[in-house]
C-alpha cells in the first residue's frame, strides 16, 4: 500500500501539534543509546513566539510530516534570522530541528514546504542545521555515531546526510569535536610559560569565578565581548540584549562558575573560555524533562559528572595572533588539572581553523566527531 504523507505547518498555539513536534524524536531514537534528549523546556521556548528573543527580530515556521493515520514521521523548522542576514549581507534561511524517517519523499516534501516559506520572504538559499541562538549546536553528525554527543550538540542517524544529499544539498563546511583525557594528554609546560609571558607583556589577566553571584556581575559585559570576538569572522551573528539575558539565564543554571574564565585588559573583557559540566546522562534518564523530579537528577549530575564540555572560546580581533590563543589553551588544560573531571569534549571547531586543530592534535586531543553544515539554493528544491 502506498503511504500518503501530508505536510502541515503547525499552529504554535495548538498544544497537540506542538507536542507532536516535540515528541517525534523520542520514537525515532527509542533504540539509540547514544541519543541525548534536549531540554524539553528549551524546545518549547523555540516554539513560543512570545517567549523567545529570536522573535523580537526574526521569524520561523515549523512543519510536521504526517502519515495516513496522522502519526508524525518527520519534522523541520525554517528560520529567517534577519540580524544574521544583515550582519553577513546575505539572503539565507536556516533549517533546524530536522528529524525524519528514512524516506526521501518525506524529506523532500518537508524541505519543499520550507523552501516556499523562505522564498516568499525573498531568501535565496537554505543552510543548516543552524538554530535560534549561539548555544544551539551546529550541523548534522556525519562521523562519530558510536559516541554520545556533548550537551546541546546534535545526534542523528547516519542516513540523514544521505537524505539531504539526495535532494540536492551540498556540504558547506565541517566542524570537529575532540576528546581530551585527563590521564592521557600531552600538554607541554612551555605553553603555560608562553601564556604567563603574554599576560605580563600585554597586561592581560584571567578572571575566575567562585560563585554564580560573581558570574552574574560580569554578564552585562558579555554582549560587547561576544560581539567583538566575532568581528571579521563570517557566518556569525551579533547578540541582542534580550538574547544575552536568555543565554545568561541558561548558562547560570548549569554552569560551574570555576569553569568560566574571562580574559581582561584593564578590567575590560577581551576574551573568554566557557566550559560546562556535562549533564547528558541525566537528560537521558529524565527524557530532558525538569518535572516532576528531573531537576533533582540534573542537579545531582552537575555535581558528580566526570565529563566537561569546553564549548565556547574567543578573543577580540585586536589580540588575535598576539598570544591570546596560548592563554586559552593554558586555561583549557588547567580546567581539567584543577577539577574532578576526567574526560573533556572540545566542541565544534571549524575545519578551516587548521592552525588551532593542528596545535590541539599536538596536545593529544583526538578529533572523533564531525558535524557538517549543508547548503542548497532555494530555487532548485
């Protein structure tokens, strides 16, 4: 019997459709031990146009593919990030939250609906997976399927890349994630020495935090620091005040203040290194749900996990190439040396950053996961 698939754009105020969109991955990944559910509250916020800062400046639509019995078999979000397009002088749509059974026709129909939505807004290409905020992981997993993803980073079946490439998507760029073992890394003392020398010559300091209260005090400066750190780096987008506030609230909830480090010059932030305890195991146990008791499991995991995600590092353009990277490397390894963590995931470094990747490999880091960004001209979908 021929399967009849229909595509609907969900009504974000329709709780049944929203729940269908959110719950689809739980069925697709029920036999996949590596999959980590996202925080359900985060996905609900993305679907809530009154509660996510993205909608202050941009738009998104969400599609479900339903079979003849109205069972979801695929989903897709398409975004028009106007701030991104203005910053990059582009006319791009993003796709995100893609999930699909192994059916090319279903994938084609989902992206055709997304394409029509984007074309109606004058956009000429679609790229992704790329999400709503700087904390949303990038890309489609194409290598490293045997490993659990870092917190907030996508996991998907190997056939997803086949679906996209069959309907005409082309690779645009890759991001690598590396494994760091506390017991098996080779970190030369010389880099610590170089970092100390650079700090002395440039008048730089590394600000550390011991409490969430201390960390909250520096948050108002994060917007300026992050936006300055992406100058001259295409493919990024500056943060708004509302986005910084939302990101800060998320960061403060699961951050260990001792793992957040800011490089300063005359008490002004010029660089940052963000690392977080990995609570993926708790998300797997709780299905990503805070209630009724998921939050207790997550808080417990924050205190006992042996994994840390190093997910966010940058330095403003003025200090790039002047030793700032040595400081970041030095602090990255001190993070493991000074803590209970035995395993580190260094998350999503672009393959174009060959110098950093080479240096990290020399330090004993094994790049074992690869995510890929895809691109397609809208006219051809």
